[in-house]
């Protein structure tokens, strides 16, 4: 691994018929205790459950491949706390130990009954990525860009972050971390070329649920809404260098609305802890929506989610989730146009790291330990040269 890469998907597929997927982890203290983090998942029934099973199949196949060899069998007996020199680490626990097979049986559609198509079915597209398991292929990333590029009127996003992981309590991105320029480029094209409105709800920085510590949980990488807006406008300037400042300023006023998540316009819980958001959800033209595990900030992990391609169902999602959240959260105070324009010359990317040097690799490892969900990939064009204005 380079930095860190792991399975970040959250899905439960049952009997080829039922599916639960989205952003929720099974962590009590994050969701069921004091100051819980906001999140979003979706439950579905139908053929899309097959896709969830098949995605899990490929992960199990990777595990079996790594664990079946001599190296894997030796590594299984090494305590988890002991560092390994290998790039992959696979440990399997089976129960009951004396009777259960070491490897899970693979799913096959032939193992489950044929089901009738549920009443009221709508088109669903599953999309995912395998992170460092594959060398270059990151299909969900391409799908996200295609969805943004297809927008004609409005894009609505509920996200944890868009900016990279920072050194705690600062706005200094960790070494090797950068902003997701291909996504920002697509949003910039939508705003500049087609006059698309972009609305984004983000986690308040430093949101820690359940009286946990900063190292146990922290939702919000540290960037302000002004930082996010400035990075987006910078991508307009990069792609359209002759754009006049007055026109850019007007785009911020007319087309860009960014805020932190709030409860009745308050960004904190009664005890003072800021409200966190862990959702990975966006809507294009109020017609199609994505719900899944994949963040838009740079993190080369294994991810999975679904697109609901139906205007009626998307309307229900907006009524149940987006509209109440936006009404409770949005104020104009999070983005000041002048601050955005003044911030266009700030370099918010992390220090450039030479991945091929020992010192560079050490910095990446240190950043991965500090940053949790951060990882960089030099093989994936989406995560190009970190710290360089691409």
C-alpha cells in the first residue's frame, strides 16, 4: 500500500434480494451516543442486491488469494500490532474455529431463488471502485465526473468534506494531500459554461461524537466554506484563464451556495460540540441521486454506492432528507464573496512528496497514520501529483 488503502464500503446484501448501503458504519459511539454524527444510507429491494454480492465476491477473492500462499499463512500468526514489510495484510477470523471454513463461500445468483420484480421498481445503477486492489481502474470516479458534467440546472451535495485532511487544528494539509481537482473541474465547468447552481452542505470542522478523542473520531478536515468556494473558483480560472474577476464574483453570488450542517441554524449541539456530517450524497438536476460510501475528497479506498435514476424517487429523497437539512443549515454567513476572491492565491495543497524516496515514503506513512481516511495513489490520474497545481 502507499499511505493506506482499505475497504471503506458499507453494504449488506441478503439472498440476492435485499440491500442496505450508504455512509453508516456500525459504530455505536458515533451514532447512538452523545453528539451523534449525521449520515445517510438507503435500503433497497431487487436485482441491485446481486451487484452488492458480486462486489463483495471480488474482495473475498483478493483475500483468499493473499491468504492462501505461504506468506499469508505465516502472516496470520503474527500479532496485529506487529508491523509487516508486505504491502498487504489479510487476517481472517472464522467461527466456530473448529468447524467453519476459513474462506467465505462465493455468492452466485444460482444459489438464491428467482424473485418477481418488486412493484414500483425504478432504474438503479451501482457504482464502485476497488482502491489499491486494482492498479488504475477507478470506475466510480469517472461516473461521478460524468454525472456532474451532465447537470443542466442544479447540483446538490451533502458531504463530509471536499478538502484534504489537515494537521489537527490547522489548515495545513498533510504531506501528499491535495484537493480533488477533477471533481472541482467538473463543478467549475457546470457553473461557468452552463450556469448550473451548486449547493453543498459540509461537516463542521472538528466534529467529535460520543465524547471520543480526536484520534478516535473527527468529522470535518478543517476547511471553511470560503476555502471550498475559493478552490472551486480557482478551477474556473485554471480552465478559463480569461475569465474576468467581476464575472467570477457574480458566479459566487448567483450560482454557488455552501454551508455547514446545522440544527435550526445552529452549528453546535447544546454542549458546544460542533455538528458533524458523514454523508456521501448528491443530486443532479433533481432527477438522479447518488448514495454510498465514497467521499469526494482524495482517498483511494474501496467504495460502493448506488444511483437512483428516477425523478419521482429523487423528489421523495429531497422531501425526506435534503429539503429539511437545507432549511435548517443554510445561511449566507458561511461564504463571503470578497473572502473567496481574496483567497484565490492561497495554496491549500499539502507538501509535494517524492514517493520514490525513503524520506517521501516515510512522510506518506506518517500522514496516513495521522489522517485516518487519507491515502494517495500515484497510479491513478484523479490523484495526480500531490501538492502541484495541476
